[in-house]
């Protein structure tokens, strides 16, 4: 499958993120990062320009390593359900790492749902702490991070 990944406005990926990550929220709800001018929204699109994957990148301190500078949070990873396992998420993560490197990031972190830990491990992330219950969703997560490869200026 060919996936193009682009920087977009948050509205372009909002419904996919809501449907996958917060299905109980009303259609049209603002999602995390939508009102943050520093957020970088990425959309994976197919040959028909349909949004099939997404993530949001936010410059944020990593609670597990407060002394680390130039940290970015990856969140809002979502892929159309019937396309999971076909490289959509991998393409989005790869572009996300490139965007963070371009912006001077040194470390990227996420709060990974238990079911997504293997996905993130395949992309170089490591578990940085114990499992925890996400305050908003009640779903078990793990803190994960990785160095940003190819960082500009290093």
C-alpha cells in the first residue's frame, strides 16, 4: 500500500482520531492538540487522498525524564481499522520522527496503550516505566520513548 504522509491542519485528522481513540466523544469534538498552535498534525493518505492514518506531535517535557531537553510527545496515533498492519502507522511514525528531527527534537515519547507496545517497540521505542491507568480513558498504558535519529545539527 502506498501511503503519503503530510503535515496538515488538525481538522483533517480529527474525525479519525476521535473515532479510533475516543469513540464515545461526540462527532466534531476537539481532540488533543487541535487548539495548540505548536502542534504538528500528520495525516497518512491513500491514493484517493483519504485520511487513513494520523498522529499529533507536541513539544512537551517528558515526565519520566524532566531533565531532558528538546522532547516531543507523539500522541493521537490512529489508523483506519481495516488497514492496520499494512504499514500505515509505520509511515506516519517515520515521518513524525523526521519532523521532530527537523525541528531540533532529541527525544520523542508517548503513552502507549498496552496493545500498541509491540508496534512502538518495532519502531525503536523502549518502555520507560510501569504500566499505568490512563487518567482520561482508564485504559492501561506504558510510558515509552526513543532518541530521535538524524537530528538536524548533530
